[in-house]
C-alpha cells in the first residue's frame, strides 16, 4: 500500500519477489521525497539497496513495537501493510537506527573473520582429539611448531593419519584467510581517529575498536550509558516484584561478535589496568568467573562509549575521572568548627 500525500489517496498493489524487474519498475515511477517503511528483517538487503539506488529513503521499523500497536489479532500481509502505512502517516513509525554502508562492510568482515576463527577452533579440537587418543596432551602447544611436529610424529592408523593431514592443511588455509581479512581491516582502520583513540584503552585492539566504532556510532543516539549496555545486550534482566529485587542473566540482545570481543578485551585489560583488575576480583569474590568477566566487559563498553562521545583518549578519560573523584571528596568533606580544631600548645 502507498499514499500520495498531495491528495491523500491510498492505493494498493500486490508485488511478488519472483519478478525483481517489476518491483524495480514500480518504485522507479515515484519522484520527489519518497519514504518506504518496512519491518526489520535479515533478508531485505537487496530491497534496501535497490531503493537507495533509486534515491528513496528506507525506514526500518522495530517489528516488536509495530506488532504491539496493531489493533487486530489477525496478522496478514494486507493488515501489516495497512498498519505500516498508518504509522507512517501519523508520524508514529518506530524507526530503528541502521549502520551506514561503510559500517556494514566493516561489520561483515568482522563477522566473517569470527566464523573463520570458530572453524579453526573446531578443527584444532579435532586434532586435539587425535592426540588424546594416542595418549598425548598438547593443548596450547598445538599452536607451536614443536607441538605440530610432535603431532605429526604420532603413530596413527591410516584413516587417522589421513584426517591429521587434512585437518592440518585446512587449518593452514583458514589461517591464511584470517590473515587476509585482518589486513583489510587494518587498512580500513588506518585513517580512523575514533579507532586510534579507543585503542589507547587497555585491552581494546584493532578488532574491538572497529566493532565498537561501527556498531555504536553515531553515539549521539544514546541518551546515556545504560542505553548503550542495553543495545549491546550486556545489561542484566530484572525480575523484581514488591520489595524483592532479582537480577538475572544478561539479555544478549545485541551483536554477538561485539560481546565476544568485549569479553576478550576485558580479559586482556585486567592484566594492565588496576581499576578493572580490582573490579574483576571484587565481583569474583561474590559471584563466579563468568559474571566477573561480563562485569569487566560492561565497564570497558561504558568507557569506550564515553571516549567516543567526548572524543577523548584513555589518558584524558582517567584524568577526568580523577578530577571528578577529587571534587566529590572536597564537596562531601565535613567542616570542623574552630573550637574543635586541635592546635599545638604555645611555647
């Protein structure tokens, strides 16, 4: 369904994706400022690209919010189209933010590298299983030249020997592709001042910096740090009632790759940053290791958000925090009356 705002008349036409030429021809007839509203979907990239090439604006709507505003429990394509058009005309369309095309390309490379790393880990585990079956424990030594040499010297059956050779060959190929993707990402981050500032934070490297910049920016769309942690999925779920307050596990609502990179960044940061190390052991004393890692990752995320928002590096971030703490101690220091102040005796 579509509406011409000049006369307010609503038109209806059914299009199928089987004929992409008809879809492009239909949207090509519109001129001027055209807004197309669709629900969030993981398979609408071709449609968004086509509309952008035609010069139309594409608004992606929050599917949950759109369904919540439906007046009918019946859900059909026609009713969904009516609802989307009604929300657009009333100015109530629950639009969500979408990364730019440049950010999408960077995030796709990060996700591709993440899948390659997962594939390499699975193949290394298969080699570990072959070694364990021969009574040899390699663990991290498998990544070294000596460990691979020891693996190659193990007496195995013909079938297992073939698997050992194939796994080793595939790992070498995957590592070559990982290195190529990392070189591409390094080139993309070379001239980005935002990534450079983030990398001054302990634990944040090339991959985490790129993921933060191209997932969060523009950071002006977040009102505060709580919105950021909710967007990434690191805020705890709350199940409270009355005077009883119960905090559950994190929501995991955002980017899985970014959460993974933040946890890895936190593991590295606690080795060099005293404040994050104290936080880690404070939570570890009360909870378990997994919750302590998540707490550190959440703090790394909040620190990165402030650095992006204020356009500062980590040294300036720490300096501002020290000034704020000093000011707070000065404000809350109680004043002592003069008659209670001890003075040294004369003479």
